[in-house]
């Protein structure tokens, strides 16, 4: 099982690096796009440091890998070392391929370049994050920020990307930087979606009602969902009030809401979105819940 998981993680990391390398070779470099990643940083520094962008990308990738080794540990570095090798190789090879075409082949309007670059970068980074690794670029500072500031991966990447893009104001002007911020925003959103790819979304329902037993019976017997009855106490009345908790699918919610309102129009309901559900007995694949575990 461990070997199978390791192979799966390796494939995700390599695929993520390949996707981002495609973004860099065919969108970022041809359009001088400030995408917030290592490639965007190399583009921003190009007018100040006249080094081939591909070589600058490779040097920054190695330097950031060492930074990740220090702050994120050896286990993280062991997975990231694949990216530290694969990403520069992919970028170098794909940039050579792109160079075989006329310069105008991959030149896009700024807004299109921003959208496509953000989507590809976000998807590639998201795949690597699913393997608890990185692509060896500016996502390493983002992961360090996530670790110590306790914020979601997408938001951390967005913050680092915006800071990186802001450097481009001094070399390419405000318009290019604003386009880069669009790329960073899209990448952050796509990362969060990719990290949760395949997870089961649902709604967590908590109900406080004098007819809690009827609501419980409806959820268990009619809806065939598991129920947890929590012990609650009214803050004002100091009376014990059972709280019925149940996780249901999104499509079930309208019917459940209607049924509960019919049982007790005065029922107090708290509903929250759930992105992932873990634990014995719960699966949305077959739409069932093992009620005995509750």
C-alpha cells in the first residue's frame, strides 16, 4: 500500500511540474507575464539582471529547494527533490520546443494569458499539493507561510504571488502587474478546487427542537442517514436541549429543510457546507451511511 501511494504521489508531482512547465514555456515567457511564480519573478528581474530567463528559473528553483529543506523538513524535501530536478528539465525542454515556432505563435492578449496561465499554474500546483509536495518554486515560500500562519494553501499562494507580481511594477509598469494579479487570483482559486478534487461535498445540519426525536426518526428512518444527538443547554433558560446533528448531501437539503419545518416550524437549524467527510461508515459513493457507528 505504501509503495502504491508513493507511486501515485510521484505521478502527481511529475504531472504537476509538467503542467506548470507548459504554462511557463508557452504562456509566461512568450508574453512576459508576471505570474507570481519563479518564472514570473525571472521575468520581473530580466530588465535588471540580463540573464537568460530559463537559467534564472533553474537557479531560483534550486535556491528555493534549499529554503524548503530548512523550514519544511527532510520528509518534504525528499518529495520536493523530484520537482527540483524535473521542473528545470521540463522548462528547459519545453522552452526549446517553443523556440522552434515563430515568436508570435504563443503571444496572447493580456487577459487571455492571465486566465490560461492562472488556470494551468493552479492546477499544476494543486496536484503537487495533493501529494504533500511542491513544484520547487515560489510555492515553497507559500507552504512556509501556510505552516506558520495557518492559512489555506490557495490563500498562501495568492499572497506570495501578489508580492512577487508587485516587484514587476518597477520593471514593467502597473498594467503588467495588474494582469499578473489576475493570474495569481485565478491560480489561488484553482489550487483550492484541485486540492479538494474528488472529495465529497455535503452539508452539516444541526437542529434544536422540542420535537427532536421526531426529527431524528425522520433522518434515520426516512432519509436513511446517521444521526448524532449532542447534549446542549440553553444559555438563557439553562434547560437541557438535545441537538440533532446530521451530514447530508447537498441535493437532499431542500427536502430535509421542508420536512423539518413541517415537523416543527419553530425548529432552529444551523447549516454549514462540508468539503470532506472522514470516518468509518460514511460514503457518498453509494449514498449510504452506517447508522450503527453513531
